[in-house]
């Protein structure tokens, strides 16, 4: 009988059996038949065992027997497990299972399966790593495969961002929206874009960046899961007052340096609404300013621009002022 001495959860994220369930265990490859390598790939498992695993797992659990004096490299993410070894120094014989929602459809906006940290902490320039997928509406907008800006999901087809992030609205080939992301390299699903909508009164030559708001329309609908959910738009009567505790999250600059010094992991910060709505970095452009009201999360603003990084205020575009325009564009 096989015994598995080590059993681990990806990112220590548990499978909430009240709302989710584990798949069966899979062991589709043996390293001794693959020159010391082992792979338990989600897509291959789905092909080999149809209708047994969801497309967007919440977490994975993997198990293996320790091999003494063997050197190998293993990567585990929501797409499966991938181990590189050699015939002389093989990988362990891994097995894996996936946690999937019993019902991934969710009608309510502003809800999250993994509660975010709401304790007091630093700005994004010196911020902390967010709990994986605790901000399930956060989006990274990629241009030619690189992080360009942030954004927030507001429904299955639309993402809210800053107008200055969209560049040429006719360039639909080079832009992609990535949702369900924690680590930019190892998680998330890419979506093609069918339309880039810039507010008609936005003027890129105006240094104050008034009306700096835009909408990304996707070519395919987003598939809801525990890691991908929409945030609620702020109603005019619910706009956060001065002094309200709010949160920002993004993959923006982590040092006051070059624009390409973005973070691989999602960072978050807690702050309060002031007249300048300060904090975050240029690299977080298009990302959201979030707040909680009666247990529901709303997007209060979109990051527009900053005069530097961390030492100067960041300007947010207040979403409640553009609610009518947003609703007209997404109908």
C-alpha cells in the first residue's frame, strides 16, 4: 500500500467544505517513467478524467513520499504541480487533488470568500502581501505580456480602470485582462478585450487628469469562482465620507524607482479618506480604492496619478461622480 508522508496545502488556503468540496486524488504520472520528472497538470487531468475537476480551483492539496538525498525543483499552483528532476535524482511520486466550489455562481457583488486583512499597516510603497484572492475583483491589465495598470471587475464583461491606462482605444490585440491573480507569474486567467472605452471628456494633455476613467469590455464573460468576483459600484448616497477607512491593492511600484519595479504579488494598504486621497504608487494606476459598508465592498475611486511614489499624494477619480456614465456604457 502506498503511504504519503508529506501532505501540503497551496498557500495554506483551506477548502471550506461548507461551500466547496475536494476532488478525488490524482496521480497521472510516475517520475520513474519520465526520466525523474513528475507532473500533475490540471488541463491534462481534465482531459483524462472529464467532469471531475472545475476550471478554477480555490486551492490544491498535494502529497508525496520523501526521497532521501534527492535534489529536485517543484512548482505548485492552481494549474497543478510540476517537478523537475533527473533519472539519478528523481522527483517524488506526487499526487494531487483540487478544491472546487459546490456552486461558483454568485449574484451579489462586493463579497469575498477569503476575508482580507483589515489591520493597520503601511502604504503600498512599503506595503504587505495581501491574503491570496482576498480582493477577488482586482485585475492586472497587461500590455504585450507585461503589467501595465490595475483595474476592478464590476460585472462579467466589464472592468473599471483609468483612462490614461488604455492608450490607443483601437489597439485591442496587445491588451489583455488577467483576473484571479495573486502572484502575477503563477496564477490568473487571461481574457481578450473587445472594446476600450475612454471617458469623452478625458484629455491626456491636461496635467490634472480630470475625467481619468475608462472601461474595459471583455470578449468573453468572466467565469465566477472563489478567486474571481465583482465589486459593487458606489451609489452617490454611499460615497465614503472624509475619515472613512479605505483600502488599496495592487502590483505597483515597491520602491521609489523605475516604472518597471512592480511587485509580483498583490500588495495592500489601509488608509483614510482625506482631501488629497493620498497614497499608493504610479504603478497602481487604474487600481481601485475599496471600502466596506455593512459587510459589502464598494469601489470608491480609481487611481489616477501621483507626483512621485509614497512621498506625495495620489489622486483618485471618484467613481460616484461617474455612476451615470458607467451604467450607460455597460448596458
